[in-house]
């Protein structure tokens, strides 16, 4: 069983902690506060982080010479409350020397179909698209 908690600081600012003990600063997401990450932003960060860990781990096991790696997420939300995500897209940007496109494609596929628990949850709520590109080290 996993546990997490949030503790109120002031206004709409909170500090969250889970079993790891690491603190996460949370805020409502209103532009005027800027004191923390909104819960909906954390959902996107969780998705990107989960799949990023899978993909980089698989690429390392495949001995790909990755020198840079990013996962970018975009999502659309409804206008009415609750303002839920309706679609999302992930873009993987892999930089390295002689990184094979087929290795990246397979790593992304394995993350989607086998390893990423955040994706497994969110795909039940909305469609999520994936794309990737490989670029040589500059």
C-alpha cells in the first residue's frame, strides 16, 4: 500500500509528501500565486516521469549512447468544472550518437504496453498519443 498526505500552509498552498519522504510544493495553479505546482500539472509530470524512466532504462539496457533525453507532454482540458484532461500527447526527444530509431520505438512501445503504470491508468480516461524523434549529438 502506498500513502501520501498534503498539509496546508496558507491560502491555497500545501506541501505534499508520500512514502519517499520527498516534499512537493502544491498550489492552486492560479497565475498570481506561483508558489507551487498544481495537482493537474503533477498528473502530467507523473505521466512524463513514469514513461521517461522506462524508456531511458530500456535504451541503456540496449546499450544506446544517449546523451540527452526529454519527454514533453501536452494536454487539453475541458472548460467546465471539473476541468479534466480530454486528450494528451507525449513527445520523446532522444539525443545521442548512433541511437537507433527502432530501439527508441521499441522502448516507447514497451513503456506503453508493459511498464508505465501512470499511462495504464490515464489511458482509461483519455486518448494519449505518442511521438518520438532521434537527433545526433551536436
